[in-house]
C-alpha cells in the first residue's frame, strides 16, 4: 500500500491513523472516540529524510490489559445540548 501524503498549502501530512481528523473551519466532532494499543519498541519515524540508525529495542509486555476502555454514546438530546441547541 502506498503511504498517505496530504499537502494543504504549506502543511504536509505524512500519516493519518486511528480516528485522525484534519479539520478546517468550524467543526463539531460529537461522540468522537478512539482506543488503540501498540507495542512498538522503536516507535514510528514518519518525517521526510529521517531514518533510524543502529536502533536497539526491547518490549516487555507481560500484562494482559494495559488500558481498559469503556465507550458510552450520548443520547440524541445530550448531543443537542452539547452543541448548544435546544428543542
């Protein structure tokens, strides 16, 4: 798969991941959630002309659950109140 590259005038975006958003102007991202877990001993290197040199890493992940998450969606009326709209 080809890498994602987005150019908006002087803004260059090399990576869009995990519920990412590029918002311009007035935006209401209601009920926007994300939960993600990765084991990356060396992380990510997504910049232009950058490289890892002589990298060493160890990942020790013995636990079963690192960050338990719970998602509860808002009801329609709660969303309207959050946006300042009243019926």
